[in-house]
């Protein structure tokens, strides 16, 4: 070890899905939306005045915060925005998990949570999902330093119903409960309706999946004014200007076009249900996904082998080499045409390799 290395903060980073860029690939590995953002977003970006970029953006992101507050029917003091929900979640870990007691999140879940906990030195424990990959309510009713529940969970896609979530929130008034709703728009029921009842609840969502803006990096949290106030104090102690002028303009337009939003969501949901049926026809078992991806396993062919074979054909899906889930593929929902491509490949491959 070099002398100065002993004073370095060392972390094992999160591994994002790869971003290959080949012309005819079918990219179903990072849960991106297959459709472009709302037309108003394109227009706003085309009209962005480069001359104005010499100025700092609004540190309070007022335009975007107001659009979100109007859309979700809350006060603007209840809304916090960040550079993707990864930024919002990281700030929340830093701000709210400060008791020294372990924070709880599932053993199989978004693999960024433990990375932030490690980075910030927050103790954590990971209750095991049950054999059906469901989050067990009783595991989260105990003394702890905070709770993070993704709903629907990733990479399973399984939704936890609101009654059970409310039980967890109500049983933990002394800590903050974060519900990570990255996939809620694809058919789940949001915990936003519980906000008037619980001061310890923070709901986090993103523009990356349902609003087709992964490349713009916009996420947000909604909670009571006091909670959001503490989050802003931490943000202003770290980086005041998180949201670029482009992100503010694009995000605001995306929120305004509800018709386009609902149309693309419905298309993705329809495609998801079609793909599930087709995968089952080919012998796969699929978990009951309420998200824009399907977690699937084949009884005869190992997931790793299918993952490699698909990759050879320029079809990218996600494979996690981790205990309990190492025989599953996580397949994002693309366009109908892309999913037909996937099914045709699997049909041929499985036909030739049984
Ligand atoms: C994609 C995802 C996020 C974060 O996405 P951003 O692009 O940073 O908004 C957060 N949580 C879960 C569970 C996700 O799948």
C-alpha cells in the first residue's frame, strides 16, 4: 500500500448496466423507456437559449418543483428534486439515517442501497425476501435506524400492497421510511396518498423510466415540509445548483403532458403482458411484475447461458450473479417490435437447444 492510500475513503462502487451502442441491438438491460420523451420536451430543448447558460440555474429549481407540486396536489415546500432519484436517495441516506442503528432494506433489491450505506458509514441489515420473493411486513416492525422499501421491488418487479406498507410506516414513527417508487407508474399504487397521515414518510420517484428521461437525470421526493426542509439543508451544504437549465426545462414539459404520459405507460403495460404470455409459452416462469421489466427463469436452460446467447445476438438483458437470483433474467420492456425480436430469438434458441 502506498503511504497516502491508508487515508483514502475506499468504496466498492455500484455496477450500472452496460450501455453498448451497436446499430441494430435490442437493448433491454437498464429499464429505459423505449419511447421518446413528450414532444414538449424536444421543443423546450430546441428552444434552450445557449446564451443564457452563462448564468447559474435557479438553485431552488422553482419551475420544476411547482410543476410537480401542481401535478401531485401538494405544496411546493413538500417537493425536493435531484439529479436522478439516485441523487435524491443518496441525499436522503445522508440526511435521515444518522442514529447509529441499522437501516433496513431487503436482501434482494436495488443494489445501490448498500453502496450508499457503506459510503456514508451507515449500519444496515437486509431482511430476506420470502420464497415467493415478497417483502415480509413483520421484518420491518422492529427498532431500527430507518427503512427503505422499493415498491415495486427491483429486480423482481413485485408490488407490496399499500395496507402492508402503511403497517410498516405506522409502526416506525421514530425513523424515516423511504418508499422508492422508481417503477410505480407502470401499474402500482403510490404511497403518496399516505403523506397527510405520516410525517415519517418520504416517497421518491424518477423521470428516468416512466417519463423517458434517463439521460436528463431528474428525480424527486415528496414528503412533509419539515422533512423536505432538512433534505434541502443537506443539499445546500453539498451542491446548490444540482438541476441544470436543460433539466429544469425538460422536466417541466414532461410533467405538463399527461396525455402523452398515460399513452406511453399503457403501451408499455400492454407490451409487458404480451411478453409475459409469450415467455410462459416458451416455458419460462415470470414473477408478477408491476414494473417495466420482467424477472424470468427457464426450468431447462441456465439464465447465464441464455444471457450470453442473447448478447451474442445483440440482445441485451440483465443478469445478476447473486445467490437466489442467479437463474433469472431481468428483461426490460421495449417496443412491440423489440419484444417480438426477443421472443423469436428465444423460440429458435430453445428449439435448437433442448
Ligand atoms: C432506476 C432506479 C433508480 C434511480 O434511477 P435514476 O435514474 O437515478 O432516477 C432508483 N431506484 C430504483 C429501484 C431504480 O430501479
